[in-house]
C-alpha cells in the first residue's frame, strides 16, 4: 500500500467558492436523513417490540423488531440501483432532493402509525413498508451526498471533503438520541410508549423542510458538469459498473462490512445488552450513545483529513484491526455494570468506527471513474449494508442468546468482519486526484459541443 498523495501535489487546485456551501449542504441534509434512520434504530430496540409485536416473549419480539430494522438495509440496494443510475445520468442535485423527501415522508408516517392494539396485524405490515421506503431513500442519498462535497472540494483532500456526508450519521444519531433521551427522562414509561416516542418521528417534518431549502439552492458539481459537457454520461451505468468495475465494486463493498457491523453494535445492540443483561436504564444507554456520537462529530473529519496526509488504506486497515482487538476488552469493561465504563467503552468503540467511517466515503468513491461514480459508490455502499449492518442486530441477538456468555461469539463475529474489511483495503486502489483535475480543467479549456 504505497501512497500517491505526494505525486499529485502538482495538480492541487484551490477549492472553488461553492465547496464550503456544498460541504454544509451535504452535512446538514445527510444529518437530517440519518436522524430519521436513527430514531427508527433506537425505537426498534426499545419501543417497537412492545407496541407492534405484543403477544410474543421478549426474545421473539426483539427478533421481529430487529427484522423490520433490517428491512431498511435490504431496501438500500433498490435505492442504490434506481438513484445511482439517475445520479450519473441527470446529476447529483435532483436525486438528493427526492431522497430527502422520501425519507422524511416515511418517517412522519411512522410517527402517525397506529399500533397493534388499534389496527392489529396491519400495524407491523405498514411499519415494514414505511421502513422499506426509508431504506430506498437512504440507498440513493449517500452516494450523492458524498459526491456533492467531494466533487466541489480539492481532490487531493478528498478524505476531508468527503467526510461531510459521513458526519451525518453521528449527527443524526446525536439529534435522535437527544430527543429520545429528553422524552424518556421527562415522561413515564407508559406515556413514552403510548405517545412520547412519536414526537421524535413527527418532528422530522420540520427538519426535512429545512434540508430541502438548502438543497434546492445548490448548483450541480463541477465534475458532473464536465462529464455532461463532454457528452460522456453513461447510458447504462449500473450494467457498466458490473461489467467493467468488478474489482472496484468488491473492494469498496468489503470496506463497509466492519464499520457497519461495529456501528450496529454500539448504537443498536448495546441498548439491549446493557438494559437486559446489566440492568442499566434506557437513559444510561442513550447517554453513552450520545456522548460517543458527540466525539464522532470531530473525529470523523479528523480521520478523513488524516488519510489525506497518510495512506488511506493503511489508516483504514489499522482501525479495522484495532476494532477486532478492542471488542473483548469492551465487554470485559462493562461486566462490572458501571455506567461510567459503559460510556468510556462506547466512546472508544465509536472512535474506532470514526477512523474507518471518516475515510470510507473517499475510499469508496475513488475506486470508480468519475462517470460511474454515483452508481458504483451507491451499489457498493448499499450491497455491503445488507451483509453488514442489515443482519448485524439480529445476528448479535442470536449469538448472545439471552445471556449465555454469547459475547464471545459477538467478538468473533467482529473479528471476521475486520478481516473482510482488511481484504477490501488490500484489493482497493490508492487515490488518483489528478483524474478529476484533468477532467474539469480539460472542459474549461475546450468549449462544450
């Protein structure tokens, strides 16, 4: 893994005036969308088993609830295929507006959905359909949000500029858990389960309107404008990715596995383990996730920027290896049922996640040529999400088995995920920022036909 960053210094260009605006738009829009996704994640662990899947024992209800959580991941490839294709054909901006509207509408409708006691079996069925819509929207959102900030920014600093969209999940998670923590602390458990949790979902409507106002004012990225001016937009981007970029698709997909599974552990399953096995309160768990997410807000862009100075694949791979070593330590730390140790352990776990997730967007997008970047990145992101984050909460629950020392198996699961991601790093290519520079400068030099 040899770095190519120094070789590209000669082609470094100053970010255009729209770069900061694009960074903010990517960050805020993705944060709002992951707020929607995050409140579902927490609710699937703490609320939905009780109100949408009653009549089952706690373990079965939890599995059923986590299965609806997984539906959002299974739906992501649909969004990746549909919107990835459109993003390379019609541009980044319009796709991002539609995905924001789709996720926002689905989230508001979940907040208004009657529970099982009111409409019976229709309640979990509709919940699954709305979760499907959320997943489709997120599947199309990520690729465009990453390209929005990275294609406006300096390609030699793609790790930093691409991190805008990566800050979205912890920022959204921070907002979601903050709202849920306030509601859980200020309401009785009965009131929270009855209507309190719905406030967090319905509040999404205001956040989505704010996000739309920002995105509607954006211009298209310089890279897509250059592709459009050259008449080089692909006719069948999805097919072309599969036929011409198989190695890139595999490398980019494998890079997602470990960070996705790790994130599910510390933002979803830890809520179950800490409350059921360690006897901690919902407030204790939400506080730990909140503090860990707050640290990620600056660790993610820091990690992205770090990989602009040092080899991106090495930093990413070392973080994956450190993750595998840390998980047994984490479980040993919290066996004493100390809230302080839970907080410290979660902060460290999410910090390790940040050092993979921060440079992840840059690593994935730079595996593909610019004209196939939206489709390729979206496919890698969403297909890997099914294998990684989609199954993770269910697998964690099954491996743990209700408290029979199953954390050993969970540690083994994370070890396997880390190995898979390191293989992705070995298969991937180093950054080639000069490709974007030549594309944009070549278009400026020659009038569009």
